[in-house]
C-alpha cells in the first residue's frame, strides 16, 4: 500500500512539474517576454518571423514589349503602364469591387432565409443502482426553416440604397484615382524633361564661364590683365560646375519620381523622348469662371462626396424605421424519427406556419440616439460637400492662374535670355578689347545663366500647371484657344518654336 502511495505521489509531482513548465511558456501567463525587455533594447525576431516579415510583393518591371523602346518612352506609353501598375488605381478598383459585393450582400435582405437542420441522438440510462429499468433509444430529425421579412416601413430599402450609394462613392473615387495618376505621371514626366533641359542650360553656361576664364588668362599673359581677374573667373566656373552637378543629380531624382508614379521601382533604368518646345499655350479658350463651372459637373471626387450625402440620408431613414414594427413570416417543416428500445421505428412530421409582428417598445433609448447619430453624420457629410466644393473651386482658380502666369513668365524669360545673351556678348567683346572689366563680364555671365534657368523653369511650369489644371477641372479642356486675358501673338508673346 505504501509503495502504491509513493508511485501515485511521484506521478502527481511529475505531472505538476510538466504542467508548470508548459504553463511558463504560455503567452497568456507571461506576455511580456514576447516584447523587448527594455525601452532602449531592440526586439529580436525569430528566424521564422524574420523570413515571414519580409515576404514582400514583387514589383512590376518594364513590360517585355516595351524594353526595346525603354530608352525613348513617350508620355502616352508611360500613362498606359501607370494605369495598370500604379497601386493607387489598384486600391481604388478593389475598393469599388468590395463596395459592389457589399451592395449585392445587402440585397440579400429582399430574399427569405432558408436553413436546414439534421439531428441524431442516442440515449442510454437507468439500471439497478438507480432502481429503474435500463433503457436505450435513438432519435433524430430533419427539418427546414424559412424566415422572411415582409414589411419594415422602408428600413430594408434604405439599407440597400445606402449600400448602393457607397458603391457609387467608390466608383467615383476610382475615377478620381485614375485622374490623379494621370496628373502625377504627366507632372513627373515634364519635371524630368525640365531637369534634363536645365542640365543642357548649365552646360551652355559652363562653356560661357570657360570662355570668360580663357579671356582672363589671355589678358594676364598679355600683361594687361590681373591675377585676381583670373581667380574670379575660376571661382565663377567652379560655381557653375557645382550647379551642374546638382542639376545632374536632380535628373536622377526626377527620373526616380517618374518611375514611382508609373508604378515601377525608382531604380528602373529607362529614359524618355520629349521636349519642352511644343507648348500647350493655345489650350484654353474659357475664362476661369467657366472652367470652375465645368469642374462642378465633372470632378469625380466631388460626385463621390455628394454620393456620401445621399448615403447618409438613406441611413437616417434606416435609423428612423426602427421606431416602427416589423412584419415577418416564418415556416418550419420537421420530420422526426424515433427508435425506442424494443420497439420499431416511429416517424412523424411537424408543420409550422406563422406571422410575426415585432413592435419596439423600449430599447434603452438606443433608437432615438441612433437617429441622432445618423442625423449628425448627415449634416457632417453636407458640410464636407460644401468644403469639397470650396476645395475644387480653389484648385481650379490656382491652377488656372498658375498656368497663365507661367505663359506670361515664359514670354518674359525669352526676352530676358535674348537681352542677357546680347549683354554677355558685348561684355565679353569689351573685356577682350581691354575696355571692360572682369566684374562686368562675370555679372553678365551670371545673368545669362540665371535667365536660361528661368526660361527652362517657365517652360516646365507651363506643362506641369497645364496637367494640374486638367486634373482640377476633371475633364479635358473645352476648345482650343488662348485665355481671354492673354494674347501672346498680339503682345509679342510665345513663339511655338522657342
């Protein structure tokens, strides 16, 4: 007997140790060990978690049919790729598909709910210890149940309509996402071209700086110049070289931004074919008020917010419908089978058909507060619509005047380049003739370099602000022609060949 007790005690001790050791590793009992041990100590993932955490999505690359042209891609090709590759359009499309499925799901309220049940049981009991005769039996049933909402004072319809309007919202948001991608690609495309044009302008300025330096050295060698003149010219040359380095770096940065807007990794190797000379300066014929009115009828994001207002109106009625009773129908068919001990199988069927009227009496003020919440959300949606209207008007206004300002700035920049070039040529001639000084020459050279940069920036701004204006309006511009307050042809403005 004592030996049996020792065995039992030993077994209980071993079992307790096993339970405690297992429990020590349960996160329910010691969750802190799954985090870092201190604020300044990095969390160390397991090897498995490290692998799982960096299973990333494979990024798209240049399509095979475009690789032969990857060194001279045009804007239309990049736009086509962006509409497929850019995650923004993918997210918006999937959101719209999810909203469509949610609408279809809500329409299930118009159909009856039919369910089936199958049940089997075996029972055994009784015996001498209870003073009753032992028994055993088997029984089961197969049944169908139908429930159907007949009438709820418009609550069901309001819920379905709210889901439909959520789909409309998502569809408009997808349209806006597409327009945003088009704008982003166009802006990045022309910023990239502008960066390349600025490199060309800086290279021309570098040649001018080298010419000035050579002239200063010739004068020094001829004994009519000074060493400080040469040093100033060298300093100017070094500054332009530094600007050129920055400009070339910006080219690579802008190429990475363009690749990202298309949906490619920033390190994708490609180049584009385009210039800044085919200016869209004849693209606008309407004044800004007409363009604002056009945007009020075409901006997808404005329509999306308006759909939200209608959705909130439907949800207000859905909340109010809870004050009214619901009428529903129910039906049930159950086929029973019983096999008592010693007897044969017995079968019988139950039928149930009924109507139910459910009347809300008191739910702890939940209904009234749900109406208040829905009404407040409706007013918030209406305020958001007003805000969106103001945003759209402001965007069209800013984009319009940014575009027209860029057009006028280019006209001024062209004149500045022409006069700065003449001034530099005259100063260089005077310096070589020994009449002018180095300060005059370097000032003229710096003015010319700045004028070239401003000319490139003005051309870039025309293209990017044009893309912004198209995006702000939400559609193509109506008809060709200059804005009413601009007439470059009459005012000696932009030449398309500039």
